């Protein structure tokens, strides 16, 4: 079954971002990729369009709502309303809590959490009825690791944000869900990006608030 809907992927890269775009494109979705790196975006768009899919690149900084709003307006003009918004941006300063500099924690948090909220608020006027907002979460939200304290804090806050947004936006029939990836994303494993992409696609279909993606013990 195909569709004529649009997904916007913020923080698009060659891993989860690209493979999620490909998975949704295979179901007929129009693809809008957003990130700060224009060259990388164009490379990903070329990979998609060479396969016959409808994809566009949009340069924006999640730390500035003006930048986001301008790109969402462009996306609306090209693709129409947004049916799925995936927030996949990430920043990480790998340090233990006692040596993590406050300015680095603040900078990471601005991308990992505030950027997500900025993106949601900027996208809201452009969302279609029954749209989905998906947040790429991580197992660090449930089991923090000292060596990556900043990212652990960010994923915990992002998970909290997903639940808060879900409670607020469900009255508007907007679905908010987070995929908590309890493992390291790596090709050739259970956590390969194409498998993560399928899990995100299924999260859109079942409209759950959270799915914990973990490898079951044999």
C-alpha cells in the first residue's frame, strides 16, 4: 500500500536518518531532510532521488526557531502538510559528570532536548491531522553511563519530553512517540540502522508512546 504523505527528518545523516527516509519512501512518502551540513544533505538526497524517490534538502539549525520555521514553510510549499516529524539530531561530549564542563553540557542539551522542542513548536502549524512526532531515544535514558553523562542526561530529558508532549498533544489527535534504542547502532547487528528504521516505521503505524528496542536474550 502506498501513500502520498510527507516525513521530515531532522538531524539526517547516513545512518538512522537515511535508512528511515528510505523505509518511508518505499511506502510512498515524500522526504524532506533537514540538518546543518548542506553537503551531506545533498549527498543523501541524491541517493534517494537516484532510486526514484521524492526527496529535498533543507539546511537549518535546531537551536534557532527562525531557521526552523523558514524551512518548514519551504517544505509546506513543496510537499504540503507534514505527516511525520522525526527528531534525530544528537550532540555528545563524552565525559564523566565530575569532569564534564558546564558549557559542553549546556551545548549538548541545547541540541538533544531544546532543539527537539524547538522543532516540534516550529512544525506544529504545518502538521496534518493525525500526524506523528517521533523522537529517537536511547537506552541511556533508562540506564545512564558515567562516561557519557551528557548524552545520558539528554536522552533521559528527551524521553520525559516525549511523554509530556504526548499528554499535551493527544487532544489534538497528534501522536508523539519515542523509540528507546537500548544498544549501539551498528551495521550488521540487531541494531543496524535499517532495523531501527523499520522500528520507527512501526511506531508511526501503531502510534504507541514508547517502544523499547532491545535484543531479546536467547
